[in-house]
């Protein structure tokens, strides 16, 4: 009789359809793709998906849904399954691609992708996905809209500058561009009002944001962007996970004596976080002594300014995470106090070792 130890449904999401594969892991560690199917990417299709998976599943063994993050097309089914009390794991496209390269099949289509995702879930221990808090989800949407509008506004202002200083400027064109600029300025102002309204409506959130803003160079908008993108650091367990999530994890490529690649950040994580940390790092290097020392040391060592600024960005992000978790204000003398405390702790140990050396001699 077959002993089933794990069950997974792989979901490959497109705009209109959900390609699915129901897989099981049997003893002795044998994979079985029991069935595949297609469902409409809509609430009606989600209900059909649940009925289908419940019919195929073995009672007493939880079914895990493994979904590849595909733009925004996976979000509705992910939230539906979470609300239905199902275990969900959302994996990044690059993780799925690298896993697919380890498999024998070389066919690439929706059906094979769903099989690959089912195998991914059966072979790996994946973290469960948590539904974003409504407040953080709204802040995330607003800050992304703000950044997009600011980029568009910069482009339009550049167009106005080019037209204004051309040999034959068209006054009607300049008038229309001015109107677009005024319209976008108004929208940006409205977004900022919406963000402030959300913060004022959540006093505890406002207190924590105020503490993060005590860091030199880190302003309100930067803080809101970070907590929105990380869902209030809800699923972040440690600093290493945070830096990997943001794409600040360092990649080295060394093998033997011939392969000596330069260390670099992966850049595979959340680009919105890295963009948000750019200007705070520039400001912090000017006004915060420890970050200034870090920048000078790394810039002198590597000769690359951006490399030193990136290290400061990473350090600031970790500091934001630490203060958020500890619910504390920034202490500019914290590192100095830690160094002095470590020296005090080392003194009795050093004295004991010296005394032991005297006894031995």
C-alpha cells in the first residue's frame, strides 16, 4: 500500500488561466504527478480548483499550494486560497527557473511549469505565505504610485526644458506640458495626503515610524516605502534574510586558482527597497559619523564610490529593521557604548588568562 507523506499543487498563473498539477510524495521518496488541469483565473475557477484538489487529496495529509509570483496575475488566487485556510508558498521566478534547470524535462509550457512547481514543493521545505496587512498593502501601493509619478514628472519636465530651449519653441506645446506638470503635481500631493491620513489613523504605526525617522538621512517617505514593501517586516526573521530579500546579499564566484570573480550584490531582490535607500545613504554619509567612516574606508579600499554607498544602504536598511523590531529610537552613541562594554567584559577574561599563565610558569 502506498504511503503518502506530502501533497502539493503546483499553480502556473497567467492572465486568464491557472495551469495546475497535483503531486504526491510517496515512500520511499518517490514523486507522483497524479493529475493536471486548467481553471479560469477568476473566483469561479478558484472554487473549482479547491474542489478538484480536495477530491484528489489523501485525507490526513495537508495539501500545499506552490505558486510562482507572476506579475499580479497570481495575487487573486493566492489571497483566495489563504482566506480558505490553505497553506501557500509563493516562490520567485528566478528560483523556479533555477530549479527547472535541474529537471530532465526541457519542454517549456504551462502544463510542464505546473508540474515543475509541484515537484518544487514536494522536494523543498518552503516558507508559508502570509496575507499582507491591509494598511501595509495600501502604503505599498501608494508609495509605488508616488515613485512612478515622480519618474514621469521628471521626464515631462525634461521635455519642457528641451522644448523651451529649442530654436523654434512652440508656445501651445509649452502650455500643454505646463498643464500636465500641474496635474501630476496635484496627484503627487494627493498621494502624500493619503499616506499621512493612513498614518494618523494608526497611532501605533505613527509612533514606530517616528522612531525610524530618528535615523539621520531617513525621512518619512523612505520609512513608509520600506515597511510597505516588507509588510512591516512580518515574514523577515533575521538580517540575512532581509538583505537577500532586498537584493543586497553578496555573491562571490571563486573556484580553484583560475576563477576569481569580484564580489557583488545579487540585485535579485526587491528593487523598490534599493531605490528607496539611495538618497538616505547619500545624506547619511554627510551627517552620520559611523556611516561616514564606513564609506571612507570602503571607498579608499575599492576606489568605487557606488560600492561604498551600497554598503551604507545595506547598513541603513538593517538599522531600520532593528529599530522597528526593538521599537527604539536611534542612538548615535550605540556603537561606542557597545565597544566600551565589550572592553569591560574582556578585562576579567584577560586578567584570568594572565593569572593562569603565571600559575603555569
